[in-house]
C-alpha cells in the first residue's frame, strides 16, 4: 500500500467556529458543506443553514502534498472536553478525550512562532515550547472541542 495523503476528521460542536479557530492559526478554509450541498465560496452558511462539514488546508492547499483537516458537526468521531476533562488529583494532559495529532514544522523557531500566535489569539496552550529529550521542540495547543495538537519540529537531524 502506498498512501498519497491522510486527512483527520475532527468532531466539532460548531463548524463555522472551528473554521475561525483554524484560520487564526494561519490555515485556510477549503470548502464548506451542508444539507443543501457545497456552500458557495466556502461560506459559513447558506439558505440551507450553517455548514455541517468543512475542510481547512495549509501548505500546498488544494493538492495532495498539502495538509488538510476535515471538520464534522457532531459526528465522525468524538470530542473531548476542557483540559483536563476530569479534574482529579494526578490528572494527566491526555485526559481530554479528544483527538490528538502532531503538526510538524520545519524549524524549532517555527514552534515558538505558533506558540506566540496562539497566545495572541487566546488559544489554549497546555504546554509552552519545550525541548524534549526525544529530539523535538514542541508545544501543545487545544481546540475548544478538546482536540490536542502537538506542534513540533526536530531539534537534531
């Protein structure tokens, strides 16, 4: 088997709000869809109501070499909760219950830049940029629906 791409699908409580969250981090909306079909100009809504499914893209937007994430309203997976979902003694940062994913960047300084962007847009940061013993610089941000993103770059070749 030879994959040409992989697209995670995040269960979100509000597709237009999810699009706006990703756009604050520099992603671009690719398409939006609802019961009436594709929504013109990837708008948040049309006469058939709000978008219930959408795609955001970065890098090689629109081709198979770029990165993409689909957003689905109340379906195709589960959502987490606030970080951590269960506040108990000894709760760990993976207790959110949402999807986890890693975004790989070219340089460790890019991780710092995403961290600053997240702070500027009041996006939840659960771990500031840290040089990890496994050879990456990483920070963690959390989507409002409990999905955790590890923003990473290798620190050594």
